[in-house]
C-alpha cells in the first residue's frame, strides 16, 4: 500500500502514468514519447523580498514550459505553501493536453511560488509578483509563454506582473498575461469561464446518459472561483447542490457544509471570506451542517464535482463513493489517480476528465489573449457563447472517440490531445 500512496501523491508521476498508457495505445515511437513525457524547459529560481518589518526572505519560484509545438505556452501561476516542481511539471503537462483537446493554438506551461498569501501583505505579494517576472522576463512573452491566475492568485497579481514585464521591455504588451482586470485588458466572462465550462460538459454528459439536470443532485469539493460558478450555472439548469467543501484558514483544515434542501449560492457567499473559506458560526445559523472536509465525496448524490486541488479521488477515497453516483466532472486539475480511475471504470461511472471539463478557463484566456493583441473586446454574451460552442464541440469529439474506440472518456481525450501535439512535433521536424 505504501508504494501506491507514494505514486498517488506525486502529481507528475500520475501525469506521466496517464501519458504512458495513451502512448502505448497510440503506439508512439520512443523519441516522441521522450519529448512529450517531460517538459521542454523548466526554471527554478530564488525571489528575494524585503518584508514589511524590514527583514529579508527568499521565496522559491518555478516556471515550466512543457510543450509549445502548437503555440505559445499557456498556464497559470499559483501561490501555495506546498508548491513543488513536480506539481508544476504535472500541471504544465496537463495544460498541453487541455489546449490541444479544445483545439486552441497554444501549448502547456505552469508556474508557482512557494508562499502563503494569507500571511503576506499586499505590498509583499506585489514584490513576489514583480520578482517572479524579473527572473523569467526574457523567457516569457505574448508569443512565447502567457501566464494567468491560478490557486491563490488574482487579477491584481496579474496586473502587477504585466506592469513589471512592460517596464522591463519598455513597451505595451497586454497580450503577455491573461486574467487581468476587465478595465485593464481583461475579458468579460473570464471569471465565470472555468466553472461554466465544467457545467457545459455536465449538461452534455447528462444528455448522453438520458438524465435531466433538474432530476440530479451534486456535491462539490472546493468553494473557490471554479466551484462557485459551476454551482451557479448548474443550479440555473435545475440541479441541486447539497454539499460543498472549503479550506478554513483559521483552523488550517478543510470542512464540508451540507444542506439537504440545497445550497443557496448567494447565501453562502454572504458568509465566505475572499479565499473561499466559509465562516462556520454564520453558516450554522443558516442551517448548514458542518462535516470533515473529505466527506464531500461520501454524499448520496448523482454528480461529484471535485473543483480544488489534485489527488482528491485516490485508491482509498474512491471506495467511499456512493452507488448512486453516475457522473464525475473534474473541475480541478488531476483530482483522480490512475488507481481510482480503474475503479471508476469498473463501476461504470461516467468521468469527464479534468483537461476537458475545466478547459473553459484556458479557452477564455485564449479569447482574452486574442482580444488584447487585437485591442478589440467582445461582450460577455459573445465570450460565453463562443465558450459554449468550443466546449460542446470538444466534448462531442471526445465522446465520439470514446464510443468508436470503446475506451473511457479520459483515454479518448488523451488520444485526441496527445495525437494532435505529437503530430505538431512531427510536422516541425522535432521527431
């Protein structure tokens, strides 16, 4: 069991294991496997910062460019106290497949800083953002590598980074970074995009299963941006969320909040802090039952939507999924281990894989990049309409391969994505 746990908790090994399985299926040659199995480029660097109290601290920053055969690298920058290079490598690889499966002309990248914004002032966070850019300013850019927000980073962080990048290059380059404030070159619809994209794929999956959204219930892991907008649109479609989980900064532990009659999003947002943490006392006054955070997965619902961190459905937790569950939509990156995947397949649970389900964010980031480079901006309805079309087309393409090849949706998505990237590498003469 210990070796299984080691493999489950290393995100990059998990990403490689998923790739290896599809590489075997596609019968990729050894050179192509070697090229796609590891990042093309990766950076690890120190970010020295003068703190508000006058002391100095050194933070560790990362950037991985997994593959850019189909276009500039694209991927978020996360601030997290448990960030590791392997996590960044895995997320960069998944971004490559994500961009390819929705067929946008971008490659995969990812970045991060080992830090906890909860314990840093805004000035200190700004210095980290600017320090991160100074370390990689010559290796990123609107036609090289385009960052975006991720876990515990925001439009304000992106704007500080853009300002530092433009200062260094003495030019206006708004297409360098996405997730910017709308008034500063950001795209309308961006904040909704990932969560809405998850629900667009849930809607299509329920059609395939012959189930009406209004006849379903869901449990959601996480209560950040992705989860909140997924809950919003899923509820608009008629579904009922009965449980959400979140991280409690005060107690440094996660909790789940359950309400059998259904979660009221606006009600919960009224008792939520800016990091997505729900205040227990105020939630209890609204008749929400507080449970241990991992119990979001134990709920007797039709749909599970993991929407926070990776490795949440693993060899142990998958055994707790109730028989009623018929659909899992992966709003998070890498929430399901290969071992758990095998169990889900045996049980016949329909899984919408992460790099398809949550591709709405990078798709809208691509829309923002295009708009910034053109200096012309679309309305919110135009953006979300384009997003719906893109996500629906991608889902249908993956479903068609899954049916034709008689393989799970994750394998079908990988087949499409890896084949597209491998072909781009061959076309360029790299292999």
